[in-house]
RNA sequence: GGCGCUAUCGUCUAGGGGUUAGGACGUGAGAUUCUCAAUCUUAAAACACGGGUUCGAUUCCCGUUAGCGCUACCA
C-alpha cells in the first residue's frame, strides 16, 4: 500500500533545475549544443563504421566564454553529465550482488533536455534524494542504468540508497510481458474477475520464495505476505507469467473467502454485467454464494455460469441441454415433476429428494436421469452443486416454474 | 555490435560436492456417481552443452550456446 502521493514531475521542475545547477557548478555536468539531427547522423555513421554509437563529447570541453556567448545568443542547450573517462562504477545490489560497469562503457548522458524537462536519469536521483528514499526496488531492466545514477549520487556527495533489482515478468512466449499478451495493468486483472488478494499472492510467488517456517507454502495471504516478504528470497532469473496458476490461486481464494467477504466483489460483477438479483435479502445471497463458491473459478462465474441462481434471465448451455435434456420423455416428466412439487406439503432439501426419488420409482426411470435433466432445466448448466440444495436455494416457486418450461427449452 | 544479467520437469520453484533431485500449477490415468470446473488416488515430466577442480559434479571455476536487459534530448 502507499501512504502519499501521487507526485507530478511537471510540478517539481525547480528541484530538477537546482540539482542540474549543482552538477554544473561542481564541474560534473556541462552544456551541450549538439542538435538532434547532428547526433543522429553521428550515431548512424558510427554504426556503419562498426563503432559503438556513443556521444563523442563534442561539447565536453567548451570554454566558459564560448558557452556564455552561445547561451547569450539564445542557442538552446541540453545539460549532460560528465562521466569519468577511467575507472569503474560498482552497483551494490541487494539481489544481484556487486555488479561492475566500466565507466568507458557509459556515455555522457543527458540530464536536462534543451527544453528544460529533466530526463528520467536526473529526476529519479533528484526525487529519491529529496524524498530521502532508503531503498530503490525496481525491475532488473534498470540494473544497467544504475551506474548513471550512482555517478550522480557521488558527484552530489550524497549517500546511496539500497538498490534492489527484481527479475522481470515474461509473457508465455518468454518476451517481456506486454500489451500483446493481454494485460500489463493490475486493473486489467481485476476486470478479469481475479480477487485482488489472489493476484498479489500469485505475483509475490513470481521470483520470490518464502524461507523459514513458511518455506514451501504457496497460499500466503496479505498480512502474512507482508511480514514474510524480504529482499533475500528474491531470485535473479526472469519468470514466465502463468495464467493457469493465477486461475488456481483465484480459485483457492474464492473458496476460502467467507461469503460476507465475497459478496461485495460479486455485487461488483453483477453491476458490470447489468444483473439485478431477483432477491435482495442478504441472508439468502450469502447462503447461495456459499453454495456456489466451491465450484467457482473466477468472480465472473457469479454473473455468468451462475446467473440462473440469482436472476430469471439466464440462458441454457447448449452442450448441457444436448447431454441431459435430449430425451423428450425426460422433459415431459420434468413438467409432471413440477406438479408434484407444487402440491407437496413441504419444500425442504430432504422432502425435495424424497419427492423426486418416489416419482422416479413410479415412472421406473433412473433418478439420475431426472436429477441431471432438472439441473439443466433449473440452472441452464450441466455443472452445479448438489441438485436438492440447488432447488432449496431457488425456492419452490422458481423450481416449479422452470421445470414447467422444460419442454420449451 | 558493445556491456550486463540469467540458466533444475511445459510453467513457478526447493535443493545442494555423494539425494530415489522435493513441492506447486498444468497434463494423463483411475476411483466416486447426481453433474464436475468438486473430492481422493496415481503416473509421466528437469539439473542447456563442453572443459576443468575433485575420489566424486546438477551443485565450485572457465568457456560455449541460448534467453533476457541496457546501450535515446523514452521511462
């Protein structure tokens, strides 16, 4: 969770300019008048000649007089960091250990663009220093950029934060996770019917393993996750995002959640699907959710395949109809069964079963055929909890009405 | 191209100089019968390759290969 912000770079320009000014004053940065086209042309040429395309330091040694004259003439200039031409910079990373970069591999990178907007390299350092960050934890794609930031800390005479780079998450094709694979935003997973806590648990297990007493456990919810999580358990290799495993975590959380906790999440799905429950009493909603949740894989199930439990507007799964309601005589018997239920003295889970089994015996038909047929007629689905519990949840009125329609499905 | 990182079942991972290389997801088979997307049982499935070091490497070292990342007046 976060406790402040968001902050906008556009409102913190003074800070970046002041930081750049400091670097300029101490000789760790300089003005660069090279134009964009000029730089691109030089880069292209270098590539053609097989040289490393790197800024050549054209403006590195301009005289103070020339700088003043050109700036005075209104020539636009960027500010570049003056990277030492010898030695190396070591990143002490909490995950990757010490990683050494030769300074000659780095170019004099831009801190401030000619329009006065800072680049990322300057703004992270200025912000982290200003906000007194103790730890910088981010994707491993930034490991190679870290020496550029360390150089700035050193030039500014500031203490470095702890750096920790975490492995990247890859798509199924082992390429970096991108829009192409579906979703890169956590909100997208919420929209997909994933319980937030399940998603967090899944994500935490990607590239990190708990140690100690929790070693080997996979289902670890929020609070415990927070207390257990640490930099030491983080792995250094990238991980492939496995949708199947996420679905499994989601299933586990939905099943383990009490109905009270599930209800608001389910109601949100209903709102999105435009479903208004046929009954609004909380007790009934909770008990029906409890009935259904062992078979739920996703929050969307409550608005989709479980639709018939909550609304009278539901559709029949063609495959289920084909499998269990193909026989016209079974349909006819369901209509007759509706009559039995209508006139039965009571309508409890026990009596419901009794009526059905007696009716099956009377007709010399297997109870299973009626049970399976009823399930489809009542819920539209071939998969459901125990039929008699379903009937009790639906209530006598709906059961009778839906069974009567069996011949018209 | 240069630099950096990584390498255990299909996937997430545990392990670590001598192990039947463990678990989870997924997959296959069986059981159950009131459906299965439930439950139970069960099976298949991995140390990238080549050199060292060592009595002994999957584990330590080097190299190769592969993958990923960085290499912008993007973040």
